[in-house]
C-alpha cells in the first residue's frame, strides 16, 4: 500500500495499567507501520512500576511521536478523558495495551479520512477481531453505510468494533458527560452520548486484533458493576435512552431487558427503584423477573 503524505492527523490513545509486556508488544506492532505520520498517546493509569524509562527509549528510537501522560489509578475512562488534554490531531482511536494492529493501519485510516465527505458524522467504525473469532468481516459486509455504535451489538450482533473518531466530536461528548468518581466506567456511555451528535460511517477493512487477558475487566463484569454503582446506573440508563432509536420490537425487548437489569441492580444495592428507573410503571410491571435476576446475577456471597 502506498504511503499517504499527510502529517500527523491521527493520534493513537492507549490507556495502560500494569501491562508493560503487552504494551511492548503493541509498540512493536506500531513500529511496523508503513506510515509513521501519527502520534501515540500513552496514559499510564497509576501502574505499580513506572514505565517512564522504557517509554523514553521508545521516544528516541521510534519514527513516530510518543507522548506519555502519568496519572494516579482512576480507570480507563478517566485515562481516556485525560488524554483529551494532549489530543491535538483531528482524528483519534483507542488501541488497548493488550491488542495489536496490522502494518497497514495508519495508511488505511488516512485513506478513510480522504473518503469521508460528511461533516455530520462522528467518525468511522471498522471490524475488530478477537482471538480465534472466525467471523472476520463477513457480518460487516451486511451493515448499512452508517450506524450508531449501539446498533452493532444490539441490532447486528457484532460485540466488538474499532472506533475512529473526529476529535472535535469526541471532546464535545466528554465535555457534556459528568463521569462519576469510580474506576470502572463503560465506554458505552460515551458512545451512546455520541448518538446525539451524529452517526459513524461503516468500513470493513480489518487491521485491529484483540486479545482479552484473563485479568481483564470483562471477566467479572457483574462484580465490577456492584463495586461501581454510580457508573452502572449511568450506563444502563444511557443504554435505555439509546434504544429509543431501534425499531419498535427490538426497542421494546431491549428496553425491557435493560430495565430488568436496573431494577435488579437497585434491589441488590438497596436503592429505591424509583431513583434509578427510566420508567417506573414499566419497572413495577417487570419487578418479578428483576427479583429473579437479582438472585441469579447479583447474589453477594
């Protein structure tokens, strides 16, 4: 693939906590890029061992710019928000510390920028391959030209994606969100907020390869929900509102499932249902299945 001669319109953002081995693997992946016109913003989220020394070595030897931000341990979403202070390129995407990318990634992203004509879109979504996932890009070829991020999981059964965002839209969304002082905050809250600003163009080029770690956040999701109640309530209410864009049948099913989760969570955390419910009458109607779910999903040993 030919290089695209544009200077640093793209930033790669990587929050990291105690994963120097995986971060090093990602660095080696970024070093293979055919196009080095990008900035890598690393946010060290309070790792127990400092990564300053190794990052200084990378800065000297790499052909692309590297910017390191060090913060106390606040969680990935707060790290992402803090990266906004250094984000000066018009486009960005998050690449997690335990993932890798193909050598064509930056070239693909520059060519994508050149092909985007609408100012009303928030960005572009691409496939992300996790582990031995065999679906590849087949599902992506069936998608419409533009989607909301929530559509991918709940309407098209695509749980993972690579999200390339316009910086002005990203900063606008973050500025309008009041993040709770908790460490586990779902990125879905941010993407649901972006729905108010525009949609994402769909592309099917695959360049991002994920590798969930055994100690990752998704392994004990419901335990994390209980430990981070404010962000959990924020997430589920955000999801409920976002589903208003669905066709009526999927909207009904999706919102009922979300409301059941919210009601079960309220019961599990001794909160009034009224204080968390997006629709109190609906919550009362769904009380019994919520009670069953509370015992099954949020039982505290």
